[in-house]
C-alpha cells in the first residue's frame, strides 16, 4: 500500500470517529429518578372506598380516618399525598407490584394470602368479618345459622374469604360491590351480608334497623400494604402510627369518623 493510500485510510478512520463522537455525546441521558419525598401515592378502589377512610378530594373538609393519618405522615417528611385509583379490588395487588402507587389503603385487610404479595404496616384499625341482618329478620348469632342463610359479600374481599373458610356453601353467597351490599339486604335478595366491622359500624349509623350478629373468622387488622422491597417506607409509617397512638390522635380520629361506640365494638371484634 502506498503512502498516499495509507494516509487516505487513516483520514477516513479519523473522520469516522468525528462523526461518531457527537452521537455518543448527545445520547439521551437516563431518566431522572422521582425526587425522594415528593409524592406519596396512595392506591385505593375509588368506587369501593368510603370517604370516612380515604377521600379522593384533595381539599376535603373531612379527608377520612386513614387519609388524615397519611397526611400527617407526609407533612412530617415534606411530602404530599396523591390518591391513585385502582380499577377494582382485584387490581390493587398488581397495581402495587407494577409501581402505580407506593402503598394500598382504604379499609384494606391484612390476610395471609395478601401477605404473599406484599408487606404490611402495623394495624391501623382492628377488624373482623361480622354478619349483618336487617329488622324484622333476626340477627344471625351462630355459625350453624350462617351456613343456612343467603348472604352477600364483596367480590375479592376478606369477608368473602372468611365466609368460604367458615364453610358457607358457595350457592348461598351472592358477590357484589361495596355499594351494592346494603341494597341487596334491603331489597330482600339476601338474608344477610358479611362486612368488616368498621364498615358495619358505619352502615348501622346510617340505618339503625341493621343488626350486628356473629363474628366470622379470626380477628385481623386494616393495614397499609407496601411492596416487600420498600421496608424503609413500612418502618417509617409504623413509627408514625405509634406516635399517633401515644399522642391520642388515633382515638380522636376513631371517634370523629366512627362515633364513640365504635371503640367498644372494635374491642369486641379483637377479643371474641
């Protein structure tokens, strides 16, 4: 190869480097991570979460029992709460796993099945499935009676799981949404409904004809579900919950949203 040919090849190679260099220089940078502490994204089921627990309204006068606790936590860490809707109760776990939210709230019961997919905070409210009837129908007070009645339960709920574990025949169970439960009972389409105790308290306040009967399954807790990898968030939330109980804020919020009688009913749910 002649000197001229060698020079031409070297010139071509150098030129190629000059062309490639700008491409490397202007390659798109990796997306910046979400600023730590900017937003606390709370997953709920919009159509199934009562505002006494979590209101979706950013400036609600009464933001809800859980939201007030979460707002206090967020404020202490210079964050703000953003309520994010999941499509359904069945969608909550996938939504958390896919990163569509930071935690699950909205009267969400800690169960063994759910603990396979996430970690939970300490309990925020004691709960237990309770059977509700409406006068003049008598209260269901034994499990034997329970297995004979037509009963409604929310699809994919802990209450439905409790009925199944108690041996209620599948043909006796009518599944529906949160909003449909009391209407099913009033219309006579079912003899009873199964609800978490705190929800039953709210229903009874609205309709004094409702009667609380037998508890089904073991005591449990409403708690916030967090990704298993996010133990730092779980531990920080637990610290805040402990502070709320020590300072009396927890008791004040229970009475504010559920009434004075709720404390005694919730104690019964924990012990019976």
